C-alpha cells in the first residue's frame, strides 16, 4: 500500500493541470462577459448627442 505522500505526488500533476485549465476557462468567460457589458454600455449612449457635441464645437 502506498503512503499518502506518494498518492498526492502521483495525482498532483493532474490536479494542477485541471486548476490551470479551469482558470483559463474562467478568464475566457470573464472576457466574454466584459465585452458584452462594454457593448451594451456603448449602445446605451445616444449617438446623436455625441454628434451634436462635435457640431457645437465646430460652430464655436
């Protein structure tokens, strides 16, 4: 029968690989959610108001 340390050492690379893969998935999901939030924020702003600001600036 193997000791606890031997069993941990045998499974450690697998566990670390899983943690690394899971963290990459979390980072990817965060990037996707962040880009969607930015897209919604940009769409919520009125484009006409930014055009009027530029026109007012040019007229002064």
